[in-house]
C-alpha cells in the first residue's frame, strides 16, 4: 500500500456527471489498496465567472477580496466530489487549503507555498478516508486566505505529494499525456512515454500548457514522480522523472511555442558596465518579466538592447521605461508586435553540436526570418513573425523526426 496524489483540473470536474466519473477513477486506485489524496480545481469556467462578477462591481478589485472570492470555486468542487464518493460507498472528507495545512507567503493572487503540515491529512488517511483538497489556495501566517496563481492546483498536488512522501502524483487532464508538440496544431504530434524533469520544465516555461513550471520545479526539487494522464481515457500517460531511459535516441524531444510576443528595443544607451543591470532592475522592480535579450554596440560607442515581452505587458513596459528615461539615459524606444516564439527542447542537444544550425537552416529554407535567439544546454528559442508560427512548428517537427516512435526498452 502506498500514497497516491491525484489532481483533476477544471474541465475534468466541469459537471456533476464528470464529478461522478472522477469519483470512479479515484475508486479504481483506492481498490488497488492505495491511500488517496485528491486535489481539484474549480468546476469548468466557474473561476472566469467569478472574475466577471467582480468586474461588474469594480474595475480594480482588491486582491485580498479576490482571493476570498476565487477560493470558493474549489470549495464547491471538493464538497461535491466528497459527496459523490460517499454516495458510491467510499468514505471521504474535503479540506480547504488552510485545513490541509498549506502555508503560503503573504502575497495575494500569486502566493508561493512556504511549508505544509500534512498531519491532519495523514490522520484521515489512517482512518481509511479519501482526502479531497482544494487546489490553488493556502493561508498565510497572519491567517489570510491566499491563491497560488495560474497552475496553482498542479503546484498544490505536487507539494502535497512531496510533504506526504507519496509514491506518485498523477495529473489528470483533457489530454492523454505530454506530446512532442501541441496535437491541435500538428496532427503528427506523438505522445511521449517519458520525459525528464529538466525537459518538461523547459517545455512548460516555453509555452507548453500541460503542466505549470512551478509544479515541475517542485517535483524535480523533491523527486516526486509525476504522470500526466487522461481523465477520460483509461490508458497510460507520460511519466516525468529525473532520468528517463526511454527514447534516448531523440536529440530533440519536443517543440513549444507561444504567440503574442513583442520585441522592445531601447536604443542609444550609454556604453557602461551598469547599463544592463539598471534597465532590467527597473523593469523587475515593477514586476515586468522579460525573456530573450540581445545587446549590441554601435560605431558611436552607444549600446542598444532588445528584449522580448508578452504583448499584454508592452504598454506597461514602455510606460516604466519612459518614466525612468532620465536615469536610463536612452535616445528612443522601438517595438515590434505580432511575433511568436518557437523553441526546440531536448537533453540530447548537450552532446550533439549543430542542432541550432539545423534549426536555422530549416527555417531559412521556408523563408522564415529569425529575429531573436536564446539558447541553453537543452533548448533553442527563436522569435519569428507570428504568421509563420504554426508552419515553423510543423516543419521543425518533421525535420527532427518527432513523429517517429524511437522508444527503446
């Protein structure tokens, strides 16, 4: 007998019928002799509906009250799922985040988990109950209800698995696992049997929406085995672990992409050692995240810096730069929107030089201009025109033969 943590997202619990189906999936694992802890999200689009309600009251709702409002969504799900399990003859108990012992930092809207006291959960497991926990939420040291931000239920599940020393954490979604790329855009995309933490973390950070990066980071830090599985199809999913032996012959394991990227260029900066730190500290102090960064020096000994941001952050980025122009001492700002980021990821790239060159060659043959580049040991990211995004993903998926099953056991 072991402990298994299961997480079900909003689409998996979107209706009463789906909640009853989720109860059946839980019962299967319970009948196998395991202790089960379940983490759930709010039903379907209920979080969006709660946000819309708040917007009918005020254009700028208080973050504390928004956390009070949004956490009610998960509470609906945990109570209904516990009722469903009891109706099917299995004892269950529901816990909010604070009842489950999840302590967070004192930040509303995007708090981080600081520690978990799992004693209450362990007692209920000892009594034979299925414990159903509200994802996405916790409580600060001063007893304020907090939310964990986007992907918070994934993070809740992995953090609980770590605190409980669970044998496994299953993330149930509306897809059957992690694919080489998004199958909605590339029909030849293939489900991977296994992938490493580092590769999954890169894919998640680069736009793959299957798992939130914070959840993958938690799993890696505490060595929690993850499996991404379908909440509908009863089949094996994708195992995420430290050192996968599967598909070792693949140099590139997956392709991630995201649209709504904008390039910002700050031109005519002084060529000084502190220029980079000053400009990016200024943006960071206003919670503005930048991605790919390129620096160049002109013939008149001036520095120009280009970086990419989410298009939704463009207006705030320019406002902050203009407010600090006297300190930054630049000449002008230029921006280009309508861009996208396409990235290839694979741990095999470390020992296979020339992968980036092959990527650029493939794109060039299709007339795709690469505007910005960023690399690490296991990924290459390019910023290209948004109109070429889907085609670029398709041709790269084909060029690196990701549709082929190269599994070796």
